[in-house]
C-alpha cells in the first residue's frame, strides 16, 4: 500500500465568506469523505488561514530569515490536508473526488505520492 498526501488549496477569502449553511455543508462533505476513506485515512487537518503563516528560509549567507505570511504571493493557499494509504492512484482519485473543494470554483486538491524511504 502506498501513501498519498491530498493538499487542499483554495482562496482563503472565499472560504471566509461562507455562510453558516455553506460551512455546514462543507463540513458534512468532509465527514462523508472521512467515512468513505475509513481505515485508509492516516491523518488530516484543516489549517489556519495563510495570513497567519510563518515562513522560514535561509539567506545566501546562511542566516535564517523568518517572514510573516506564506512563501508565495498567490491567491490560493493551503487550507488543509489528508494523508491516505491506498492500493493505487485510481483509488485515491475516486476518494478525492468526494471533496467539495474539487468542484468549488476557487479551490482544488493536489494529490502527491509520499516517498517511501524505507
């Protein structure tokens, strides 16, 4: 079984303007996804807004530089993730297709295989 990371990207401003009913529907869809994934789901969390991110990188001289906000200036930010264990990519795509962010006009889901070092 291989592991896959599902990275949920979207426009934070659009997420913040969801009505209570829209937020409830979003959360219900994620609950359905988690139920369908069952024991294949190895973890996952919603993340705080990209506006509260902190980025750490090294300058050319090796000094560490701490910056408020995300690394890239982009409209879409990482909003959450799931870690799945599955037999193949087709299985993951089928499950990921249940996530509401796949169909929202301001978001999407990136699927990345996890490297096994071991």
